[in-house]
C-alpha cells in the first residue's frame, strides 16, 4: 500500500498561506514590471496562465503538500521569468 504525504494543517498550513500570498504579490509585481519594461504578449499569457494555475491549486487543494509545492513553483516561475 503506497503511503502519502501528510496533509498541511495548523501552523504548516498557516505558513504556506502566508508564503503563497507574499509569492503571489511578488509574482504579480514581477509580471507587471516585465510588461512595463518591454511589452510581450506571450510572456503576459505565460504569466497569466501560471498565476491562474497556482490560484486554482491554492483554492482547491490547499491542504495537499504536493499541490502546495507545485503552486509555489508556478509562482516562483513567474517571478524568475
């Protein structure tokens, strides 16, 4: 029988939500700054798609550890792109 990761609860869930919120703000800021510097529709579409995917994972599967890591990875991708 495969074992799964424990669900995020309590202080772990609170820390994840705080980290996700700050990463979201940084990702939106990075996307806007990138568009102000040089407008690129493809980069805008990429950033919007990743932000929507991260928001869906955050909203629907916030207690799942794998979904939490994937959601944060999407936000970090937007920040670094």
